[in-house]
C-alpha cells in the first residue's frame, strides 16, 4: 500500500478508536445517570411516604386509624414526580397502605417480600426503606416502584444516535485523513518529480520548498543542498576531465609528431634520431608525472591515500626539503635561507610532508627572478606548527589568488614561463589536509608571496624553542 493509504488507514483507526471509546464512555455515563435519577426519584417518594406515615401514625391512637389516613394522603398525592410511582406500605405480611399509579398495570401488592428485595421486578425499579413506630412497637416497610421502560427507551434513542454518529465520524475521519495525507505528502511528490528530472547532463532542477520549518521542508532543503554539491562536483569533474585530456594530449601530440617526422624523413641521420628520442623521452616523462599526480589526487579524494603516520620532527623534514631545492635555486643564483627552525614534533608521514614543502619551494624558485630571495621559517602558533615559504617574485594576481589551489589551474604567467600541469598546489593542499592541517596563501603582492602550512603539534612539556642538532639554518 502507498504511504497515503497507510496514513489514511492509521488516522481512521486512531480517530475511530477514540470516537468509539468516547461513545461507549458517554453511553455508560448517561446510563448510570438515568438509573441514578430513577433511584433518586424513588428515594424521594419513599422519604415523602415515610414522613407521612410517621406523622399519621403518631397522630392517631390506633394503627388502623393512622393507616387509614395514610392511605388518604397517598391517594390524594398528585405531584408530577409521583405520577407513575407506586408506593406500598407493608407491616409484616399485610399491606397497610398502597398508592396505585395512573394507567394501572403491575401491582406491588402481588409481589412477595423476597421478590421486592431484588431491586427490579417485571420491568419496575424498586427501592425500599424501613420505618419504626415506637408508639405501636411496629416496623413498617415502605416500597416505591417506577417503570424502567422510559429509561430503556431513552437509552435506546442514545444507542440509535450513536449507531448513526460513529459511522459518520469514521467516514469524516477517513476523509480528513486522506486529505491530510495528500496535503502532507504533496512536497514528497514534488521531490519525486524533481528526482525524476535530475540527470547527469542537467542538475539544475531544485525542489520547491513551501514550509521551511517542518520536517519535509527540511528534507527539501537538504536535497537541494545535495543537488548543489553534486552540480558543483560534476562541474569540477567535467573541468578536471577537460584539463586532464588537454594535459595528456599535449605531450602525446608532441611525441607523436617527433616520431612521425623522424620516421618519414628518409634523410634523417643518427643525430636527428637521437634528438627525436630525446623529445619523446621528455614528453613521456612529463606525461608520466601528470598521470602520477592525477593518481595521487584520486587516491586522496577517495580516502584511499595511505599515510605512514608516526611521530616525526617536522624541522628535519623541512631541512631535507630545503637541501633538495638548493640545486634549483643555485641555477638561478637565488638566496634560499631558513630564518627560524624550532624543534617541532608532530604526527605524520615525513615523505609526504617533505613533498608538500618541496612543491612550495619549487614554485618559489620558478616564479622568483634570478638573484631573488626565498625564505623558509618554522614557528609555533598555539597548538600548531607553522611552516612559511616566502619569495620575492612578482606575486599572484588578485583574480588568480582564489583559484590557485584548483586542479590544472595555471595563471597566465605560469602558462607562459613554466612547465607543469598545474597540480602541484592541489597535491600539497591535499597532503596537508590529510594531516589535519591547512595550506593557505597568506599574502601575494609584487616582491612578496607567502604560503603557510599549519600542522597540529605534539603536546610536550619540553621547551619548543630548543634547537635540534639537525635543524641548523641553511643559507645558500
């Protein structure tokens, strides 16, 4: 069954149970009240007859005279409350006085004392009381009876009303449940239509959220947020595929052209062949580097990047990276120096962190002019170690600063002056983030560009400023 049907049935059953329970309770209360009213009327009649009997018997010298006047009082009693009430005054086995109601019918005088004590006889409700007359040393029993038929007729009308009211209430409950379910599930139907409209080629469909504060509205907002993330991911993926295809196509095209030119040149000598092979080797190395970088980023995205996480000294890792980059700096007569290098304990993969620092140093060397200055520093800031790499290059344009960590993104200057696929900073950022750290561009202007790597530090009680034996400043 559909959710709408289940909700309708559930609402009908719940509401119907409540209606039936209330109807049964109301019927029981009305029934009890009707019999209570009947018993109250009988007690009033008995009380009035007892008062009259006591008065008349005490006013006369003999019981016969008092009983005769009591009979006259009962015969003359014509109040509406006593219209259909029988009253019987009995002493021992004889009837002392009797009031017969209008219409005749059942006669209390024909009923034995044992039967009168049962409460209901032949459709009449009977109540009794005892009156002691000490003057004559006599005990009188006073009985009052009224027919139960009016009470039963009233209860029958109530039952008939309930038999019509309960089905009507259930029907209205079912209709209300159906309309409520249809109205409540309408946003889900809109969500279903939106899901059907979403394809990999078009992720622009969004759910229309009417009520943002309820649960379905929250679901719609979450689904729209999911579509936003999917659309952004698909956009990045398409851009990634386009850029990756371009990066792979370029070295393949160059290598293929070198091979075809040499192969079709009948006059090519050994020098020409070696030159073509050298071009092909360079392009294949560039292609392999791009593929390795893309594979690395793919593993980082799928959380399958394996880290050899252990306690290391970050200052040693940075020193190794500086020594590896000094050869590149020497070729451009640049000054690569370490201004501060505190002993820094942290948890991480030393090889990957070294790779991240080398990427920053390699970029600094590429974009710093000949004779420029590159400075590296490692300091403590709160609960993190901060490794900063600064260079005196021309800086990054404001338009490019927000995109420098995107994959395959290369600023105009980088495209014209350097080789590479534009994956270095993306790889460095991925490495640092896998170490629960951050890589940020602090500032970039002509003459100064600074990147910072922040890595969580190991909490130690030793002095953090102690210089490590292998952490001496390196100046080139």
